C-alpha cells in the first residue's frame, strides 16, 4: 500500500492516505475527550473535597447549558405539576 487510491469491487475506490488522516483525527479527538473527562472528574473531586455536593453542581452545569427559554418552560411545568400533587 503506497497510499494511492485502492479499488474495491470494481466500482468503489478509497483514497488510503485521506482515509487514514480522517481516522487519525478521530482517534486524536477520542484521546482529547478522555483527557477532558479525567480533568472534569478531578474538578468534581476537588469540589467534593472542599465540601460541595457534586450532584447539584452537575445539575447546575446541565441547566446552564440549556436554552434559557426551554429551561423556563420546563421549570414552570415542574412547578405546576408539584402544585397539582401538593408538593409545594
């Protein structure tokens, strides 16, 4: 394999160098994701060590990432449901 186009089945060809480059880019991103996941875990562990509850922190992070209008709508519905069930 010299990296040139490789013909498969007569009607299909693959540019080996280009394909390899795409695969390597995805692999690099996967490695970066693993590193970021470890960093995030370390931040939560540090916060926990300082006395913060990590579950509510994760919820806040998730809420902050949502669209504000969608979040407001869901919070209003939650309050309505809680009131209907005598929970508030």
